C-alpha cells in the first residue's frame, strides 16, 4: 500500500515566521509532527511518503503514486486543504483526513473518503481494521482519550529536517485549566496525560542520530500541567541527557503559575529550556474573570513575567482584545503592559470563538456568532459580534499592532528584556547558517532597514553590556522584521 501524507500550506501568519526564515535559509518553522506520528501508527510494511507543501510542491506524480492520501492540518490551513482535496479527487486518489481542522469541522468538507477524527491512537486502528476487511466507514470518531505512553516515535526519516527551523516533540496532552475561549480541553481533556521519559529520550535520540542540533519545541499546551510529575520523572533524565548527549535548546508552552516555583524554573533551565509561551491575554482583571482565566487573576503579572525571565526563560505571550468587559481604555493598557513587561514576541489577536469551546456555545445561544474562525491570530477578523463599537474595536486593535511593532518600541522592549534575562544553560552552537543570518541582518536591517539606527544602538549596547546574548539579540531583531511586515499588512487592510 502506497500512502502519501500531505500537509497543506500555511499562509503568512504571525507564527509562520515567513520573513524571518529567509535569513537562515529555511522553508518552514516546524514540521508536521501529527502526520509523522500517524505514519508511525500505520502498518510497517506500507510504503510512506511525506509532502509538506510548506517545503516542497505537491506533484501530480505524487497523487498518481498514492493508494491513499492522508491529509491533516489546522484551521489556518483550511483553504489549502480544500485545494488538496480537489486535486486528489481529480486524480482519483482517495483522501483520509484527520487532525484539528477536520475534527472540529469535518461536516464542511466534501470529497473526503474517510474522516479519522479525534486522537489517531484511538480511531486510526479502527479504520485500519475495517480497511483490511474492505469495509471502511466514512467517519471514525471517539470521546476517549489515548494512552500516549503507547504512542510510537514519529517517523522523522520521512521529513527533510534541513528545511525546518525547529523540530517538534510532544510530552503531554491536556490542560488542567478551563479558559472559556480555548479548545484544548475539548480536544485533549482536562487531565494532562504524559509520555514516559524513555519515550521522550528515544525521540530526542532519533533527532540527534539524524544530525539535528537546533531547537526542539515541546508542543504541549501546558508543559507544567502536572508539575510534580514533570519535576520528578522528566526533567532529571532530560538534564542528564543534555549533559551526556544533547546541547539542544528547548522551547515550550506553560501557564503563568510557572513563576511560583523557582526550583521548577531552575530545573527547566538545566534541562535546556530557554523560552516559554504563556497566555497572558489581558491586564484587565475583569476580562480575565470573564473568560475564566483564573490562573492569571490576583497576580502581579509584570512581576511574574520578570521572575521567569530572570530565571533564564524568555517569555513569549499571547494577548487578546474584544472581551465583553473591555472598554476603549484596554488598547493603551495592552500597549503599556507589553512594553513594560519586556515581552518581545507578543501575539495580539481579536477574540475569536472556536468550535467546541464554552465561548462558542455561549455566544451561539446569544445569537452573537457569524461564520467560522480564520485560525489566523492576527488577521484582524473575528466571528463574534462584539459589545464594543466595532469600528472602535478594529481601530484600537490596529493601534496596538502599530505601536508594539514600531521599530522604536520593539527595540526598546527588546532592551528591557535583555536587561532582565538570565543567559540560558544550553545554547545552539555557532554555525555557518547562523553567521550567514547575522550577515544578512546587517544588510537587510542595519543598512537597508528603516529601523537601522535602533538595530545598531542595540547591538552596541548588547556587545558592551550583555555580550553573551548577542546571538539572541540578532535573532530577535530578525523576528522583528517578520512581525512588522505581518502587522503592516494587517494595518493596510
């Protein structure tokens, strides 16, 4: 059986890093971890190929070769997925679709032969068993959650790792919190489930054996969902592995209560983590209470963020405007908060109601929904009828983006961060690719860029005050190019 695994195109978004990738000669930020895991769940005797359309084209010869096309993706890839399905239909290649996009809205897709929804560890074996009997059903779904201690190592050899900026790994699924706008607990449950340390180390060893020496993204929705298990079972062997084999820096996602535990943050630093994405959402206590973001309430969020930065973990963060509790004052409050916090990578989006969330159900009952979410966090659209005057909301949102990604404010925030940040324990080694990125940054930012004066001032300050953070400074300056272009595109619309 010939199986073609296809990952649709990701449009230009905040997290695509499209404009930053050009500096390091990479095609995509992250590989399709879900499809590579699905590939490992398929019969070993089957022949498998991966086509990630973000790094290579999908050719007609690929479709002619395939007995089945396995298609997965996220909401933001919706339109590309439709195009892939249409091409498969014309080529006569039956489509098997799964993953977050199809799990939440499979009824909206025609031309798919079989939907294998929810967690593949549960539903894929059911499909394979029926396929062996030549009696496959149209839809496979389940309300059960998989025991991911049985999940195999992704088939990394199917991907050309040289074309990606960062590799991916999953340790846990699920989140103990219940934020109204988030669909994580709908998809993966309220109780975090984890892989064994042996599984995680096997995946890291696989990447190491393939020659990977760059960053690895632990894609867990909340790495610290079970703090005691993390500190007791995973971090000690990770620290030992880094000292013995690795030197791979890690990044992940976590909740703000990470700041409450100094020992945990130190262990994460020792294990190689150097950055963490946190959902801050808003400085408004009323809006945090409204969306049930209880873990962020009754806190000095600025102090928490700086505590994490001083522990050696860069805080990247998500912010939201458009809550029912928001007033026009929220726009300047968000700007002031982001600047003061030193959060360089600050994703600010309009509130959207995703299918399967408590927010979606509440607004559906209130008659305040219109259409689907785009899946793009910063495209300036929302499927919610807001309580705030919509013109005021849109203008205020664009004001935030223009302010925080203006060269003056971006570089000021970067300096604030560098002043607080503790040097990571594990860092990427110097390479020809990274030196090339530095040279390109000099030309593109330092000579041709309108932000060049801020670039040179910051490089000079870093060289004399925090010289060991110079590579990180250049990296974040390059990120700024991408963020400004995405935000400028948003403000032109």
